[in-house]
C-alpha cells in the first residue's frame, strides 16, 4: 500500500502546456482538434472529473479531478490524439480554496493548481538546461509527501526515456494495446500484419515495462480521492 499524508481534502489538478505552440501550422485548426479531444476526455472520464478539461489560453488547458485512478489514461489519451504535437503536463495534488465550476476549469484556485503550475515551470527549466531525462510529466504534492513525489517522478522520467524515441507506427501499436486491451494476435489482425511483427514492436518499445510503470502510477494515484466531490 502506498500512503499519502494530507491535512486537507485533495484534488488533482492537471495543466497541459503545448510545446512550441507558435510553430504549429494552422494553430486554429489544432485548437479545434484539442477542444474535441478534451470534450472526449470529459465524457469518458466524467466519474473522476470535478471540473471539465478546458482550454484556458491558446497553448494551455487544465482540468480538475477528485480521483487519481485514471490520471495516466487521461494524459496518454491526450498525447495519443495530439501526436505529433508535443505537450508537457504538470500535475498538482492539493486543496482547492475557491468555488469549483464543474463545467469549465476557469476561476478555481488553490495549492492544487499552484503545484501543477510549479510542475510546468520546472519542466521548462529542465528543458532549457537540455537535460536529456527531463520528461514530459511532472508531479508535485502538497503536504508531507516528499518521498511519494520523488518516487512518482522517477517512474515518470523512466517512462519518458522509454517512450521518447518511439516511431509513429510503434506509438500506434502501443496505444492500441494499452487502450483496447487486445492481445498480440488481435492486434496483428487490426493492423493487418503478422503476430511476430507485433511481438517485435512490443519488444523494441519495451511495452511491458512501460505498461507496468503506467499501471503503477495509476494504482498509486488511485489512493488520492476526495470523497466529498461535487
């Protein structure tokens, strides 16, 4: 069992920040696509969401969860649907001290969002330093949870090291297996290739190590729940 220590009712704030957004061709078209992706997230994971994922700036969006069990699914779905556009994600676990609008994630404030923002800023600093293992997801947790925060960020960095060099085809196969939960034979049939070809892709992408880490983060964050949710 992985324990968190809170003296407050915890929420999970997620801020997404699009990398190099000014260089995106047809930015308006991508923003419309992103809005569609977020609407899909809001529908699929509505049972975990306190405030719907919303575009807040031209290159940012955010959402608020009262349960952490689907955090990685949400982030992976956004990454999958946005590819090849790259996004950094800041996760903040903390209290929300203002009223929460369930329809849009605008106006709410508190340590949860402060921590998510700090995570985004730290990722930007590490990127500027050109640190090869900076990752694309950072988590910060309010309260006496330093060891938990360190453990989660270590896993997320290792996941990034596995993922960052995947080809487009490899990503498609990995995400299909992750989200559709199909075996190698079923996956091969879907992509019209041989089972051995899928086996090779999953081996080269270190899929099973990645999935173990993916599931571990979800399991750990599932311990974060605010039972008096909206």
